[in-house]
C-alpha cells in the first residue's frame, strides 16, 4: 500500500528530518542558504514558515504596543515583532517586554 504526502498535512512527512541549533540557523542565514525572503523562523529546532499577517494583525499589534508602552514601569522596554533568542528557538512574537538596568 502506498502512502501519499499531502502538502497541507499537520503531520511531518515520512522523510529524514533534522533539528537545528540557533547557531546553525544563524549560519544558514550568513551563508545565504536562508534569506529574508524565505520568511521563516526557528521554533524548538525546526525551521518553519512564519504565519501570514493580515492588515488587522498590524492594527492590533500597534494598539497593543501603545497600551504596553504606556503602562510599563521605568526600566522596561517593549519589543514589537522582533526576534528573541532562546536556547532552542528564535521566534518573532507579537510583543515582548524586557527589563534593563539603568545607571
């Protein structure tokens, strides 16, 4: 019996797969294997396509960012749709807040 690979299947294809470290992911960009046009991010070691963004997404992100900026205490920054690096991922979340030490 043959199994067919469906392109929109939620399951991974029955092919050899491999996970990448954050350093390897960065190296793929430096070598030109991955370019900004690829529109991908690293999630738990897997290189995956980013979700499409519709105009309503941009509107909501802007409103949320303004609310967060207004209510953040001194010493905190709001980062909007920029990558954050963890041990196994480099996602681009809608918004994150970071504390920074002031001198």
